[in-house]
């Protein structure tokens, strides 16, 4: 499926797992737009629209076969990543895994490996802060870690 250019910054394809078992794809997406006020933990109207758009982009009919969604622990100060994927999770009948704190990239990688090693099928969607993406990649074993510019 073609991913609209407005959402291109959302996706990173990870396919470096080594196994005879079919490899899942991990999509790393940045949370939706945040307000100018750094103390506001919620998404802006545009961020909420983007969350609704994800329902189509990654939804059941999309072909992305998302079966596991991860976002940081839901805290009053940090809601955006969860708000970004919550509508999609509801549509897919999935619970968002919020086990990991937002700065714990190693925890995210461990959750992905655990899901996969215990027979999880389908692909994985991770909604997180872009500043942690490189660390998540490193813990997953990606050799050429990408740089994620602040302005995208």
C-alpha cells in the first residue's frame, strides 16, 4: 500500500531478525503533532487527525497486518504516543502494550523480542518519541541505525 507523503516520517521498516520463522516487520512511528506549550501532554487537533488517519493507513484492510502495538507508559505528562495509536488499536481489537517507560529503548526491544519469540504473528507498530528511535534500533540489532531529524 502507498503511504501518503504526509505520513512518510512515520515509518521505519525493520527486518533484521534472523530466524527460520517468518520475520515480522516493525514500524516505528513518531507520535502525532504536539502543542507549542511543552507542558501540554496531549495531541493537537492535527495530531488527533493524524491518529484517525492511522486507522486507514495501518487498519485491518491495509495489508500491514498489525497485530501488536507498543507505546510508552501512560502518564499525565506523556500521553501523545498512546493517543496516536489508541484509535487504531481499538479498531483492530488490540490492547496497546504500555509496559515500558518513554526513555527505556531496551525495554521496547525486549518486548518486541518477547512477543515474537512467544509466537506472536503479524507485524508490530511502535509509537514513540523520535529521539529514542535510534536506541530502539540498536537494541534490536540494526547495523546501520538511522538518524531521525528533530524537524520532521
